[in-house]
């Protein structure tokens, strides 16, 4: 294809050509960043929690008796829950993944260390907590019965300390890179060392702060109002077990106030609701931009066909085939789209830099730029095809007479 006639024609239609280039450039810049942001949201929503999501229930109940009965009442509640048909494990815990809690603690490698090496989410609860959550140990062991301590005892005497901890793999690798974390010690609550007894494959933080990063489980029992009762069920029985569990707790204390009662998958759905809404919004924006860009190309291409009827007729009279006319307009659009895409890539990079500075999003991977370029080139070729086909179908006599 000879590009000299195309360039000559575009010089006579500078305004229309500039509009196409600008439209493609803006679409390229916005679409590349929007697709990247959608990918970030989807990746975040698919983040594994490390727990047995399809088997877990959560009941958060508040009772005046907890303040007086304390641990005895929690044990009574847990015994009743474990007796419910379909329940495999039950535990009382301070928080759970995607629960928007904020129980965290700084972690140090030595008692003399001034600043923390990292900040980790702290999961703690009764003896069956690790099994109830369904955490998968990849090193070490679970907690021994004599390693559990009461939170109230720790508050009264910090010298007691927490004897053991289970870390998620990410935290273990951060604290002890290239080493086996089991048997190592760190410092978090007070001056007493905490020994690592196990490492789990995955356990995410319960809130958005550093989501997916460092988390640990401590054998600390909380005997307080508003405790989370975590219930693991047989597969497919969560709905019936939830109803039966609420009845069991109500029989023990009819005046109990149930703040939350839900299956774990609903927690995930609510936690990522904003991410899902943002992904759909950006998808709609991308679709709208692509439609507007395609309509703009179709409109200007149709206008150019009408403006160049005589030129088309003369070329057809001189022997140009329909295929050559069609390829002429497609090459013209390819050239304009190429210029717009090159400018759009620069705009996409600039927009990403602004988003990084303003909203602390990651850097746009370079792989998104050629992907966006190919998509816009294909869109341009599809959009210009029908006006170009109509131009190629005009008989030479009609084209020259109508000009």
C-alpha cells in the first residue's frame, strides 16, 4: 500500500484527522489504566483467605452473663454448638478474615529493638481455633493444651507472656528469611519471647490495612462480651446448622443479643462489595469509551467517503478494484489509529503516574500498553470497514457524476 496519497489526503482534512487521533489517544490512555485497575480489583477479590470458607459460620452474640460468667459461659456455649448436628468444630475467636476487625500488634526480633520489624494481625481464641478455621499447617504443629492463656491473666501479669505462636508463611519468611521459622522466637506482647510452633500456608489480615500480608495466631482466650463464635460444618449444611446454632444459644440465654449471624462467604461478598462495584463501573466506562470511539470513526469515515466520491470514482475508472479501495481506507485508519495510540501510550503513562501519586496504586505494567494498542487497532479496522465497503461498492460513473 502506497502511503503518499493517504498522507496527501489527510493534510487536506487536518481537523477531522486530528479529532480521530485525539479520540484514539484519550481512549487508549483511559482504557489501559481502567483495565489495569479492573485487574487489580479482580486480583484482590480472588485473594485466598486461608480458611475453610465454604464450611464456616460466624455468630457474634452479646450477653450480660458473659461479664459475670466469663470463660465458663463461653465454654457452655461452645459445648452446645459442638452438639449441633452437622458441626465438626467450634471455637471462640477475637476476629476472622474479611471481618473488618483491627486487632494488630508490632513484632520485634529482639527486646532491645526500638521499632517494629513488621505489624501483624493477631488472631486468638479458644483451643479449637486453628482446626475450626481450617488453616493448613505447612511446618511445625498446632497449639498444645498447656500453651493457652487467658487474656485477663495477661493483663494482670505481663510477665506471664504468650508461650507460642503460629505464623502465616509470608510473615515467617519476612522475619526469618531462608530459615526454618519453627523454634525461632520473636517479641510482640510485653518482654517475654514468643516461640514459633507452626507455620500455615495462608491467613489474611481481617481488614483492608495491608490486606493479605502478615498474620499470626496466638493461644490467648478472650472471655468477653461480643465474642465471635466460629463454627465449621459438614459441606452443604451451613444454612441448617446456622439456624440450629442460634436456637442452641437462645436456649442457654434467651436474652442474648445476636449482633451478627452469617456464613463466611457472605462476609467475603460484603467485604469486597466496593471493589466489585468499582470493577463493574470501570467496565461500563471502557465499553462506553470504545462505543463512542467506534462511532466517531464510523462517522468521520462516512463523511470522508462523501467528500471523496469523485476521487474514488476516478481511481475506480483507472482500474482500482473494490479491494484496493477498501484497503486504502483501512490503511488510512490504521495510520491515524497508530498515531493516536502512540500519543495515548504517553498519556496512559502520565495518567498512571498521577494515579500513583494521588491514590497510591501500583505502576502500570508495560504489557498493558501493547494490549490496548492491539485492541484499538482492531476496533478501528472494524469501525471503518462498513464505510470503506460502501465506498468501494460505488460504481465509477455514479461517483464521478455525484461529486
